[in-house]
C-alpha cells in the first residue's frame, strides 16, 4: 500500500526528473532488495537533501524479508537432512541452529553497522523469542 501511494504521489507531486530514482527504488522495495540498491548507489540515509526519497526508509523491510527467506530455506534444509538421517534429530538440530544464529546476532551487533552488513541479517533472530516453545513442544 505504501509503495502504491508513493508511486501515485510521485506521479502527481514530483517533477519528472525524480521519477527514475523513485522507480528504481520502487522496484527494489517490491523485490526486497532495497538495502542493496541503496548501497550500490551510495545513498546517504541521513542526508537532508533532494536525493532522499519517500521509499528510502524501507531498506529495513528488505533486510527483514531477506532474513525470513533465509530462515525458511535453512529450516527446510535442516528438515530434509534430519528426515533422511533420523526424524528424531529434527528438533535438536533446529534448536542448535537457532541457538547459533541467536548467539551470532548478539556477537555481530554494533551501532556502526550499515544496511548491508552481516549483522543486519541476523538481527531478527533474537526477536523470534518463542522458538524454544516451538522446538520443545511435544506436537
């Protein structure tokens, strides 16, 4: 919804010279690679000039989307490998993986990280605070 309204507002309110930058960022937002697009164009997130766009703050949503896609892939690989070896290994191996990701997210956290640093990809891991109940559940 934010993307659609921003595109409409851009067409109605901004000059055509700004449309190309916003179009590139709109595609990046919809593809969940806004953080990489901003990094490749050396955009300054804190700049207070004409280069800032309404979509620039959505880089964090891209990181979140990338994290969850990676998490789904990782759990799928663990489930496949565990089911091949022994189905009873799935929960313990998942618990160890989540513990490693959570520990890694704490060890890489720094206030100096930018939108593409590895620490940003693991930042949501501690936020998944209910994973022990999922892993330890008898169901």
